[in-house]
C-alpha cells in the first residue's frame, strides 16, 4: 500500500479525524448559536464528591470494626492476639477500608450524578462565549 507522505492524514488510519464539538442543533448556544457546547456535569461532580466521602467513612468504620472483631476472635482463640491488636494493624485496616470505600462510593455517586445530569439538570456551557444554559427536553 503506497502512501502520499505529503498528506497530513493517511487513508488507512483507523480513526478518521472529525469535529469533536459536533452537536445537534438543540444543543447550540442560545446566545451566540455556537455548536461548541459541553455538559457542565454538576450532578456528576457533586455525586462523586458525596459518594467518596460517604464511602470513605463507611470503609473506615468497617475497617476498624473488622480489626476489632478480629482482635476479639484472636484473643478468644489465644492465637495471634498480639498482631491483631497492634495499633498499626488498626490503622492499616482503617486506611485500606477508607480507600476501598472511597473508590466504590465515588463510582456509585458519579453514576447517580450522571443520571441526574441527563434526566433533570441538562446544563451546558458554551465554549465560544461562556454562556451557561439548560437544554430543553425535546
């Protein structure tokens, strides 16, 4: 297959270049009629933040309660009681629980916020003039 090396694009490229801001006419800016608008994702951002905080709090409390329960079981069985009750084990459990809970909460919150954005808010911002507007539900 021969290529014309003076051309900026090859015919066999897997992804052809296209306008990334191609939007339907009802998503054009009402102030300047520019088609270059993007979603604001207000619900997605808020949902992710709230979900991260809630998930991290739940993960930390779950990690601490799991470590305490493990220490109680260890003492009852008289095996590995020293390692289960060390403060570093409790801190590590809380940190790992907080991280995993925060990640899970962020993912769930972002998905819920994205659904709210698509169904209720529908806010967009124009890249041409900076105007913020809500799209009608046609």
